[in-house]
C-alpha cells in the first residue's frame, strides 16, 4: 500500500503482469471491468485473510456458548481475545499504511527522497502543516525547507518539564545526544497523548518489535529505560565533533562504560559521567610525524585528566605521576628509556613543566642533579653528584652555573670559589687539602700548561678538623619541608575529600609498576572485591583506626598498614621510598649527603604520623566522637619517632647503610687494617697480645707439650663464638645484627663458664679483649 505496489504490478508494462497475466486474470474473475485493477488486486489479496479470521471468531464464539464453566472454556475465551486482537491489528496496520501513503503524497519530493523508506510508517503527526512527524524509527522536525531526524533509540522524553517562557502551554522536553527541544501542546490531553505515543515508539524501537495490537495494552505504561547502549556519531561543534561513541547512555549523555573514536586515530576507552570522561580511562593520541601513539592511562575528572596516571609517549618516554586539568601537575617521574639519551627526572611538576624540587639523573654523563627547577630548567640551589665521586653545590640560572660554589673532591680536598662546567678552577678561590694545607688565590687554566695559581699557601695545619671529610650538603638550601610536596599534597587532598573511593585510587598509584597492573587495580576497585582484601576498603580502614588507638595494637596496626599496597598509608610510603631511592641510590650514594638523607627519613615519619592523625580525626568525626588526648603527654614528634620511625626505617636501609659506610670509610679502613694485622697471630700469641687473663684461655682439655698444643689449637679457641659472629654478614636489618652480637656475647660467656667450671659473668675488662679476639678471628 505504502509504496503503491499494487498499482505497479497491474500496469500492463510491468514484468509481474506479463509473467503472470493468466493467473492474475483468474484471480480477478469476480470483478467487473469498471473497478480499477490495482484496487481489485488489493481487495483480493487481503479480503480472504480477514474473512478467514472473522470465521474463526464466529466459530469460537459459538463453541464458547455451549461449553460449561471450566478449563476448556477459559482456553477458548483467551483464544477469542487473541483473534479479536489480530483483527484489530490488521486494520490498524492497514490504516497506518494508508496514512503513510497519503503523507508521502502530501510531502514535497525534497523530503520524500530523504525520508521515504518502504518499511517506515508514520505513528503520529501534528497537523499544523505537519511540522512534527513521529515514525516508527525516527522523530522528524520540519522547519521551512529543511528537516532534522532523530533516531528513536536515542530519544528521551521528559514530561516533568514545564517551559518557563510559555507558562500557559503544556510542554514535553525531548532530549537527544546533541540537542534538546520542547514540544508544546494546547491542553493536558494533547500532551498526554503525545507523551504516550512518543514513549511507545521509543520503547518499540529499543525492543526491536512492535506492540500487538498497535494501540493495545501490552507495553502501555512501561516507560523506555533511561539507560541504554548505543553507537552514535557526533556532528555538532564541540569536544566530541565527528567522534563515534559506542557505549552506555543516560538521558542523552554518554554515562557508564564506553569508547570514543575520532577519525584522526584518537580514541578513549573508559568511564563516562554525564557526557564527560570521568573515572579511569585509556586514551590513545597518534603522533603527527611518525607511526606511533601517546598512550594515557589515567584518572579523569569531569572531562580532564586528574590524579595518578601513566603516560607512555611515542618517543620512548614514560611519565608516571599526577595530572591536573590535562597537565602534569604535582609529583611525577619522567623517564627516557631510549638508548640515545637515557635520563630520569623524579620531582615536582607544574603546568606540564619541571618546577620546584626534583632529582635529575643523566645516565650518559653519569651525573645526578638534586635541587630546584623553574620551567624545565635547573634554577636556584642545586647539588651535583658524579659517578667519579666528585660532589659540588652551586647556584643555577636557567641551566647555567652562576656565582661561586663548593666543590668536594674525591681525595677529600675542598675548593670554595668559581669553577667551570668541566670542574676547572677559575678566578678567586680557596683550596683546602686533606692534610690541612690551605691555598688561597686566583686560579687560571691555560691550555697545555695545566692549572696555575697566584696566591698564598698556608701550611700551619691550624684548621685541620673533621669539617673536610664530613662536609654535609643540602640542609639549608632545601629544608625537608620543601621536598616532595607533591606527594603530601595528594594525601591531604584525599583526606580533605573525606577519603572518597574514587579519589583513593587516583591519589597515589606508585605501588603499581606497570600500566597493565594499573588497569587491573581499577577493575579491582569497581568490581566486587575478594574476601581477603575486604579489610582495606576505606570504610573498614576508618573503622579499624578507631578500634586500634591503644599503643600496643596501634603499632601492629600501623605495621600491617604500611606494608600493604592497598592501604593509603602503605601507598604513601611506597611513593616516598621511590623518591628516596631516586635521590640517594646509585650515583647519589655520596657521603656528603648522609645528613640530608637522615633528616628526610625523620621527616617522613613525622608526616606519616600527621596523616595517620588526620585519618583518625576523620574516622572519629564520621562517628560523631572527639579525638582523645594523648595520655603520656608525648608531643606528636616524639610519637612519630617512637612509633612510626622504627616501622619505616627498613624501607630505607640499603641507601642509608651505603651512605653510613661511605661517611665512615676512613675509620673503617683503619679498623679493617687493624683486624688484618691481628689475624696474623696464632691463637695463643693473640690471646697473650690482647692481655686475656690466662685462667680464661680454653686450653684445659689439652695435655700436650707446648709445641704440639700450639699447632693443634691454632684457630680453635672460642670457635662457637666466632662462627656465630660470622653470621653478621648475612643480615641486613640492624636489629638482626644486634641479636647476633648478643648471641656472640652469650657464646663467649658460656665458653668461659666451661673453662672456669662455674657460671661466670664477664666484666667489661675481661669481655673487651675476648671480643677483640673473636672479631679478629671472624675477620
């Protein structure tokens, strides 16, 4: 009917007519020649079907009248209902077809060319020259000579809206992905009809099948769902122009999980909220010049990157750290993994540039710069440590050294004055040698002639003191409060936000090594967590904090928390460990940085204690309680050092130990030389040399001549104590080392008790020479 098929078939030129002329003629024998052929064909084709259904209804009705009450009667009654519905469905469909046919006739070719599709049917229209047409798959608005069509699957009908501008009218707000408009009705009845028709059409489009019968009861009252899954291409100007979005929708906006793809190869997979990227997402951006991508795996907030993310740039650089408003901001680590010019920067970022305190390691030159930055340049105070052991402190201005500085050389001499990039003395300066001589004057360096000076050499040795070897840098220039602000700021923000779950994952992710893990940790955050990890949900963490306030249980709670990569305090410690290693491991292991490192670890303990207090405060606030006063009157610093410091120290042992060893290298060398000298003696000679009292020598059980005895008991005295002490080298933890010393002392004492045949507590005068004996034997 809609596409005039009958007229087409009965035209004498038509192929169908030529092939089937005789059959069609037989079909139409009942009709006189006056009736039009197409109408006759139309009647012949659907009249028998309708008659057939009518006969069934009559038959079933008669049957129903003679049946007694009971199950068969119910079956027949329901069958009658279905046939009646079918009758009504057929006439509705035909009516709809006729409406559609007349609509296509009334519209100009311009519209029908674009809109007329054989299977499309009109469901409703407004009569003012048909400005709004509701089809079974699209809603069309005609304005003058143009029209807009909206796919019904992405149409939402909001009836609660009254348009403020026209208070007398009854309006429906129609929401589509890129446009929102109002339909106004004259009266509430009209509004109700349109609302019902629109909702029905949208629901049918979403279900992919039509109600039966069309205006029957089946789907009535069930509004189409507000959340849908669909693919759409954005057309209008804006952030998503010409992008294809496939994913979840809610009231006309991407909301939930989805994928955005642009024509230039950009795409974004992740979470959306009210039309913007929000939550965890992965974004690929093609690089213009080469066939590579920048890949951002990051947290998004209202359409912009914010919080922790990992960005793998197409030029072999990787950034792990914080973002804000799509820029690197806060603490972050940028590493170049390409072999051409490998480097690593760990520190503060602002507006996408290195700004504030940071550590730069140039792997080609074997140098590390620790200091302040301004707009990607070394600027302000800085310390440079080289692989060869040279260390200097200078002021920098846009990457260039300015003014005088302190240069600490490997042979323990110290130069104060001006020097060049390649560490040549130039201009006025003062050179203090390790032996105490001091040379003050003007230095020049002519090529081929070496270093020349004009000045005074003071050899009086008056000023020889520890200051040379033990010079410590970096304490006044970058006080601990100024270092790693970016890490602490994130934690503060997390506490201030009330520890919301979405801020938790984006506040620190440094416990995650790879981007694959980052993605997993997100899935882990949003899916049902496993039973073993339940105790680290934020609500439970706050609940536990309140329970563990007594000192004993607080310590074990903090120990557990700091070891866990899922607890906020554990994540914080992980980030601080990374920052510490970046400064003091490898090239940064220089004895002149020991005090700087010690102060930093103490400050970490203070901050962790502060943040623990902040979390506790929040937990109590949520329960409506007040924080209890500390009973023992400890200040929070004392608490930080007594409770937190012992728990976090093990994370920093390797770097701290190395710095201690380098700091005490002199004394250690002398000490080691002493032990080597002592170990050359045979046992008895050594016991004599160390003045160990004769009655303590473990020789009682040997009744041989002196010569034999000497050869037999060489290296056999106090053997158990020696073996015990040798285990010292296998431990890392200072506490374990102390335990071994304690056990060695006990072994010495038990050996002596055996010799003197009674319990014997060694006084220090006896113990010291014996301990020296055991140490020299253990080497």
